[in-house]
C-alpha cells in the first residue's frame, strides 16, 4: 500500500468528486491550516457541534447511545469543557475510491494544546461527511474553530481491489450528512 501524493489527490477530487468542496492549496494565513498538502488533505471542521454533557448522569453505551448526552451548538467557536469531548463533522464530503483506504491524524496545532482529534479509517467506497471526535484532555476549557483545519487525511492505495467494499456491505454510516451519533445494527 502506497501513500498518494498531492497530484493524485487533486485529480481524484477534480475528476471524481473525492473531496467536495476541494481547496487546491494549503490555506494558512490567520487560520489553522487546511487544504491540499504534499501527501494528504487537511480537512476543516464545520460549525455544527455536539458537546458532551453529563447533566442526566447518563452512562455512555455504544449499543444504546442516548442523544440527550449532548448539547447541540452551531457556532464559529466551540468550547469543550475540561476533560470532556465534542463531536463535529468535516466541511468536506468525501467519496473514497474502491482501491483506497484513508486514515486520519489530528493537527499538531490542536495536539500541542491537549486536544486530540480521532477519526476511524474511511473504508473503500465509503462516502459522507466525516464525524470528528475532539477530546479535551486538559483541566481547562478548550476552543475548536469552525471552518478551519482539524485533521489530515492520508490516502493509501491498495495493491489490488478489495473483494467487498464498504459500499458493497451497505455500511451503517454510508452517506452520512451532519454529525452522526454511534449506532449498532439491530438483528433481524
């Protein structure tokens, strides 16, 4: 599996709609950087946030997730309470090619402030807005800036096509729009 360079990412975005909207250069002045880089794409966080709250003393259960554990905010600057987290989404909508797996790493600007960005891999033929998880590991409130860089996506091209893609499996997070909460498929 080889990592794909800027010209491959640009071609996939422009010809196949892999990233929309697509920023062809790294935008840095006065913002946390975003756009095309040498071997990746720095995505932006949208202005929709779900901030974790424990007002109801709920238990976090991935099989039976209670949406009332979050407070919804649409804002240019999200404040995450100390030792808490928030969910958000990318501005960009992704369409992953069948021969590609995408991994994500947090931006160093946030990491150096104790803010961890977590994203699970984007599988072959998955598409949607990417749900971002921001963890504030500090004992202080932390800011996340909407419409600025949040994380970098790295595109790994497989040596051959997979037998079954995320699209073939009709994965539960296929085509997600907006911030998507955890879900577990129910048995028939």
